[in-house]
C-alpha cells in the first residue's frame, strides 16, 4: 500500500495543514486532513505522516511517497539510529521534534514502512494535488481561526 502526504505551511503565522491518502492499488482513501498551529515545516510533515499511519487498523506494509529528504531519511535510517543513541544526533545534540520522531518510530515498529521519492509521473502529479489540497485546507482553517479570534464589531 502507498501513503501520500502533502503539506502546506502559512508564513509568517507558522500554521499549516496536511493531506494524506492511502492507496492500496485498487482505490484511494478519502483525504486525511489536519491543521496544526505554531509549527515548523518539518514538524508539520512529521505530524501528517504520523496522523495517517495512526489511521491504519492493523500492521501494514507501506511505501511512504515523500518529496522531503528529512522525512525520507528519518523513516529509512535516522529514527532507528536515534532511538539506539538515546535520541541524540551524531553531534550529541537532542533530536529536534523528538516527541514526534519517537511517535513515528513506534509506528515504524508496528508497520513495515519504507520511504521513497515519487517516481512515476502519476505519483508526482498525485502528490502535487495533495499539496494543493493541504494548501486549500490550511487557508480555509486559517480564515476560520482568524474570524473566531477577531470577530467583526457589530454595525
């Protein structure tokens, strides 16, 4: 099964959204959408992947189609190494976004996940469409939050 995740972050407010879809080769799931406030680009991508993997009801074999080197290496190499190294980098620093990386690692132990760059034109196009879905969701949620925080004065 393939998992596609697209993200969009709104600067300067550092809020964003993710959109994920599971594809078992026969059909694609409805988009899994989420909005995250006060977030970096990497943290948003981690939260998006985690949220999508958490939707799986049983251990599964997943190819995570990603366009981000950090997520690619985190899934394929770094999370396991960091776990064995006490969540420290090679330089001895604490891993950034440690809580999210630890949660991802737990999910990687439950599911057989391999990260890959989208190879086919169809996969690249689908990933781009998910980024657009995340962008639209981010702006819609951002507008809802702004409206709730700054209601218009009665006239």
